[in-house]
């Protein structure tokens, strides 16, 4: 986590299979069709990231991902604070 002058930036990094660029805009949508099995075959219900987006948006923040296939992903949450 990083505290800036007027916002807090949280980041979570994984070393999984990564997310292709064409899937990244869709992964925050509820029940998205942008699903893939994880490194050990884990299945997704398509709810987790959409709930994160709803929570963050309700608090006037933003959420995004940076990723390359085969290199994992970094998820960011930015929330305003005083």
C-alpha cells in the first residue's frame, strides 16, 4: 500500500498465468465470459472482481489490472482519502 496526498493505492501481485489484454476490460464485469482456469485448474464464478469494482466505485475510487500472459498480474485499487 502507498499513501499519497489525497488517495491510497493498494496493489496485489500474483505469479499466475496472466490475463491477455483483450480480456482485461471484461474481468471486472459480473458473470463475465472472460473466464479461464487458474494454474491448478481453479474455476471462476465471475463474482469476485465485480464485487471489488462495485465497492471501490461506491467509494469514488478506481480499480484496474496490469498483466501479461505468462507473467502474472498486478491488481490496483485507488481510494480517495483525507
